[in-house]
C-alpha cells in the first residue's frame, strides 16, 4: 500500500514538472487549434525512438503547419511535400500528421477544429471510449499513445472525477517502465504480457488503496524512465 502511494507521489511530480507548461496554458490549448496540435504531437511523436529525433520531427511538423494553408479541402499532396522538405523524414510521421488533420477537419464548428477541446468535452460527457477508439485508429498511434494522450488530457484539465471505473483503462499507457514497476510491486506476475490485464490489475490495485490510477501510471513511468535523475536529486 505505502509503495503504491509513493508511486502516486511521483505522478504528482510528473504533473508539476513534465506538464507544468501545459497546465499553465490549458486555456490557450483549449481555444487555439494549433496549440492543441502542439499538445497532441508532444504525445504521439514519442514512440520507441530517441527523444531528440522525435522532438526534431515534431518541431518540423509543427513548423510546417504554422505556414500551411489550412482548410477542409487542404492539399494533401502539398502537405506531404512540405513536411518532407522541412525535415519530417519518417513516412509514418507524415501519414500520421495527415490523418490527424483529417480528424481535425471532421470536427463540427462547435469544436473550432480543436482536438483537445473535442477530447475534453467528450470526456466530460462520459464518452472517453469513443475518443480512444478514434485516436487508436490513426496510423502509427495505437493503444499506448492514445492512452498516453488521454491520460495527460485528464491530468492537465483535471477531469479524473468525470471518469467511471471502466474508463480508466483508456488512460493507462503500458510501456516497459510501467510494467516493470507493476511487477516489482506484485501487482502483476512477471509472465503477464497482455496489456489489457496489466491495465486492469493496476487500476484495481490503485482503487483498493484509494490511489489515482492515472497518477500511479505517470509515477511508474517516471520512476522507471527517470530513476537515475530522481536518485541524483535525492542525494
């Protein structure tokens, strides 16, 4: 119990350090479609490669979109060319950006082409499963990155009280670090490989001791991925 609560504390550190800018600018993210893409790209571009490379491609994509003529009938071929010219060298990234823009322009005027606004309102209406499914289907995103994005939307916009018990699975990204922490705490068996079972085991273990499953998830990632930095800070 105490160890699970300790991991939750690191989740709060994650919010105060990793999401500080986004928390401080949540109104801007909610109201500005480009800032919403900045928020989304900061989640979905980081997928199993060096962070510096992901950041370079992400910034190149954002820079391209700043000067791009946007509209419901935007030129997809021109977007592909501009992205490539500006250094988005990975074809999967370019396809992902194009599909995200398709999603943006499928939104009604109510959401002002803002995917974060759309996500926040859907979560408030108890429809997080629908958003998860929509992001999961975007090329190169999938379960883990869709969950990562939704977890941070909930944390930044303080929407955890809007989630039902069955909703927490949609904001539980499972990576190597989260899995290893869950194993070390005895939440799952070392042989468990199925992400859905890992998600449910974490959620159930957290609920039993009145710990936020989202904060635990973020904290588990921090303890695993940043363990050396955390150790040095506490020396």
